[in-house]
C-alpha cells in the first residue's frame, strides 16, 4: 500500500494537536559514526563532530514545545554521559542488530512507561535543527497514525512518527523514503522545515547545514579548532567543511 502525502496547508484532523511527543534518537559508537565525513574533515575530527551533531540535535529537540522527552539509544559511554547531561534519557542498544532494531527498542523503552505515548524516531545528525521547525513537523505528523519526513535529498528519512496506538515500524537506511511510503506511512511535505531535513553524512552536507545555521555545539567545535592539515593527500587539499577555506598543505 502506498502512503499519502501531506501537503503544506492541508487541514489538520488531529483532535489533540498539543499532545507531547517522545523522541527516539539512535547513535552509533562514536568510533564508528559518520565514516563518510572523514574524507572532508579528517579522521581525528570525525567522532568529535558526530558527538557535536548529536548534542545539537538533542538540545534542539528538548527545547521543542511539543516534545516531552528524548530517549537516546547508544552504547557509547561518552555520548551517553554528554547527552544525559543535556536532559535526555539513554538506553543501551541491547538488540545490537542495526539501526531499525535500535529504534524499535527505543520506542519500546518509551512505551514501557507510557503505553499510549506518541513516539517519533529522529536522526542524530541534524546540527542545524530548530525547535520551531521540529514542532511544525511533529504537529503535522500527529494528524496520521504514522508519518515521516524525507531528508533533503528526498531519498532517505530524517523523522518517522507513530501516534498513540500505532507501531513505529522503522525502515531507515538508504532509500527509506520509498520504504516508509510502501508501509503506509504518510509523507509530510512542509515548506520552511529545512533544518529538520538536513542530515549530515558528507562535507557537502555540512556546508549546507552551516548555511542554515549550525547549533552551538557544532559551531563552537569548529570555531575552537586549528586548521587540520592531516586531511591533505591523494584526494586533494583539505577544505574546511563550514567555511569552505583551504589552509595551506
């Protein structure tokens, strides 16, 4: 069954648009996170950026007026400590069976305490995330049993939401937009929510996120670091992923 598309401006049908959401954010161990980013940033900076992305994502999510709480699924002790300090709850990735199993596990952890909770899975790599834009997406998602937001490339997914009484049934990874449509989830199409769609896997993605405005953890990290010349090599001179500048090699 193909899902429907919710266009910007469509009339809402949710009887309780102020219902609070619980968000589930998955995060790989930092040593393995964001491997494609190393081409642009260098290997030393990559795990630090992965953590900064998650911190900006979680901080913005917790500041969103329709978000009740955030559960981070991770086995990384440093990330767990830093994200707990922001106010998130962390649970270990006990299934250890990939991204979708981790998300389903996080959703079960939420509903073990509140069986009627509205749950949404959110990518951990949204460093430009804005609370008001996230609120618009979640409010729109509440109109349907299951709904999702495609990434900026319109291939993947950055957010999948399940209203109370509906299973999350995540199908993230690769061309997940089509998979979520095929399971009957409604695609949310809203103008002005670019920060919720802009996940970061590559240096080019990070440049695009910077154009939207990076959150404080990612921005501070870049402002504080010296030029990294270790990334100069066969792929050409290192280019700063935020400013686009090339220091001498």
